[in-house]
C-alpha cells in the first residue's frame, strides 16, 4: 500500500471508495503495525483485532453493493479508553474498571461507526484522564515516538503517540484541562478541544463534568477538522450538549487568514524560559502575518491563577463523579466485613496515587468550613479568567499562546512532585476554565528535535476560526511530512 | 516553620469522607503533598473577589426538557453482567441490617 503508514484519512477513504484497496487490507496493515510497535510504545490498552476487521469488511460489502460510503469509510481510528465501546473493554487505565465491558457506545463512538470508521482499539491514558504525562496509567507507560525516554504528554498520551507513530491516521481523546492539546504538542500532531457543549459527553467516563470535552486528534489540521465534523452535534442524552449547527470545519481550512486579528499574549510569550518554544511561537506568528493576519497585543492578567482555580474545581467535581466507583454496580469489588469497609477496601485497592490525591483535594475543597475559601473562591476567579478572554476578543478573533512551556519532558522527571506536574498545564487551563474552543498544532521543532505546539483559542462555537488559523500555521511550519525518528 | 495548611488529622478526616483508606506512610505523604498544593493555592488570596459572581457554567445554557415519553432502557441482564455480584435480578451487596433469626 503506497504511503503506508503516513497516508492521510482522505487518501485512505478515497482509495477504499475507488476500490483500489480494500478496507480489510488497510485495517490488516494498521493492526499489524499496532501489534508490532505496541510493546515499545504502549499506546493501546486493547487492540480489537476482530471488531476492526468486521467493521472493515462491512465497509467493503457496502462498497460492493454500491451503497453510499460515510466520510471516514475504511479509515482506522484509535479511541481513548475512557470512551465507552459496546462489548469492548473500557478501563480508564484504572484497576477499578480493569475488566469493565460497557453495554453501550459513547455518542462519539456511534458517530464514528456511522461514518464508516474502523475502530482499531482503545488507547492508554492517565488513570481517569488525570495527569499530564501518561505515567498515571495503572497498566503501562506510553513512550513518546520522537524520543522514547520522553513523556507523550497526557492524559490522551496513547491517542497522541499512536497518531504520531502512524499506528492510526486519526484518534479521539478527551480534554478537561489540556488532555488532547498537551499530548498533541508533545507528539507533534494537531488536536482540537471543542467549545464546552459542542460534542456530546454521553459515554465519556466523567472526570470534571463542567470541563470535559471529547477532542479529535490527527497529524494534519484538515484531518482533525474532518473528525470534528463527524463527532460534533447535538445529542439529547447529554443535557449540556449545545443545540447548535455543526460548522464546516474542513472547508474552513481553506479560507486563509487575510485580515484575521491574532491576539498575542506578549507577556506570557516573553516570560517563556524555553528559548526553543519562544522561537517557535515567533516563527508561527511571522507565518500568520506573512499570510495576511494582523497581530495585536492582548493580555490575560488572571491566567496566572489558572492552575489554582483548575485544580480546585476539577478535583471537586472529580471527587463527586468518582464516588460512583464503590464496588457495587460495576468494576472491582474488594469485600470487607460490612458495606463501608467494602467501599473503602475497593477504592483503596482500585484507585492509583494521583486519583486518590485528587479525590482527597476535591473532597477537602468541598468539605464543611472550606467550601467558601476554596471551591467558591475558585469559581469566582474563574469569572475573572473568562472576562480576560471577553476583553481580548474585543480586539482580536483568536488568542495565541504556546501550548506548553517546554517540549516533552523526560519520563520520571516530574512524578515525585505533583505540583510541578500541575504547573506544566499553565497555558491549556485558562481556555478550559472559560469553556472556549482551542487547538494545538505543531509550530516547530526544538534544537533537540522535539515537536513544539502552538495553541490558538477562539470565542465560543467559533471552531472554524481555529481551523483556518491553524492551517496557516501548518502551511508555514512545513512540518507535515516530518515524522518521528525514534521508530522503525 | 509556618503552620501547615492541612494537618495529618484533617487528612485522615477527609480520607474518611472520601471512603479511602491510607496507610500511615501514605497519609504522611498525602499531608505533605496537599500542604504544598494548598500553599501554592494561597496565591488566590491576593485577589479580592467578594463582589465577583462565580462561574459554575462556562457557557450559558438552560436546562433542556424533553417530552415525557417512555422508551426502552438497557437490558437488565447486560447491565447486571458488569456487577461484581448479582442475585435475583438485583445487585448483591454485603448485609447492611442485622438479621433476626
């Protein structure tokens, strides 16, 4: 198969539709690559060999019968293991759900199946999506395909590494405080965190319900935009799903940036310690300007408080959401002498250290006597962060920052200091707290050959602007055909 | 040394609220880590937000209503198949009441 494994989702669909290759052959090739590289990368927790081949055969049958094919017909997709897949183990990389087999599909999984996509398997993550390095997975650490001793980022590290390593052209992740954008930046791919409410959360195992969104991941802006078009849309099973028409994200990639006002958060960029990241942002800004965008200075004075605000709100919501894991209705049970001891034994055995830490922090922030000082205060400061963006969007159409303060850090570098790990999320947290759509796309490589990501943030439901602007960044960087070097 | 933001006793109390058990060593480490995190979060005290409305929902939305029409829900046996223990069409749990014989 020519172009394998780096051909785009569009090329695969075109060849499958034209009959020059069968979906089954495409799927076999990607399954073989996933099986060969998974021992090295640990991207997948489950490879669904049988299910993938059955879905591919279905596409081939439809084609032979002359039926209409969906926009992702025959395209292999990797799905984060906190999205429910009917009949396929969904673990959240937690021992507490180690053997859980959902009796239903998440909304986005249904949408993928309807589009003709072939689900290859379920990707590794930080347990319950809590982490920035994938080192909180209870099962295996994902390795960054650009440098195997580096973190792939988190929590959607398995999806990011699988896409970057050519194990699948497309993947789904979830993003609560940066969990598709940060691993995308670390692994040199594109990921979109849609506006809160743009994509249904039905069947996404809840971490922090006021922040969680499912996000598309791909090697190119166009493919990520196409995937967003497939999964976005209203779903009445998620009460926070917005009744808004899905945009023309793919078409938006070809609109250009002439006259687009790009807000540059000067003090954040000048405060960067990492010279490579700073240089990469500057070159992306130059590319945008060269293609007709207008750069304007904006400020986000309260963004510096985002780590505190996020780690109070997200942990408070998590402590409540994760109360459901008690050993009664699903997952692990470690029997005790009575019901209470069964709860505590199960949760002590089933949850890893970071999940326990966040449940503790969130329970504390909500507990009697501390609610006003911590949780309520965080929600008030969240308003100030939101207002910063309101003010910025009076002057610009899109706000630009790096995605991360540094390129991928080393595995093990931050595991002993949770606060240090939290601080690495500083740029991705503010748009999450404001519910805004954001994208990360590669803007350059560091001197050490590691990818650097640029983050763009738009007003609510203006994902199309993100697609247009990131396409210009991608065109300017010339990185699309550069692939990880640490792989066979 | 400044007073800790959270004491070991508070850690044990919160663990009880959260239905978690911590070994002595885990509790000590949890106290240290939460203390550092809460210490960092004191930075929020620099802001006077007493007059600021909290943002519980980032994107304004109404609670939607749907027509009250009965529909099929998931199959009971399929749902119960995921339970650690089930009996007579329900979840089997440890006794919560004493049985008088």
